[in-house]
C-alpha cells in the first residue's frame, strides 16, 4: 500500500509557509513560501523504493520534481 503525506504534513506545510512569509516581512503567503518550506516538511515523509535508492534518487529530487509539476495559480 502506498500513501501520500499525512494530513499533518499539509498542516505543517501551511504553518511553515506562514512563518516564512512573516520572516520575509509579509502578512500573506505566496507559492514561493510553500515551495521554500516544502523540502523541510516533506523530506522525512518520502519513502524511496530500493530501485530509487540504487539509482541515487533522493527525497529532495522527488520533492523538486513534484513542485515543478504543480501549476502555480
């Protein structure tokens, strides 16, 4: 069985993006805030297959690929 990131991951992604926006002096979140914090929130939640590990693929590589495939509104 394969599962995505838990609901807690999405909660922490939102909280992290809000914190990053605040540290940047803004009261609002941009897609770049989400993309900035996503690797830190998702890195340990990605489980790689043995094949991916053998090919040298990292969880950061997968996160980057996912973020590039999402259309920013």
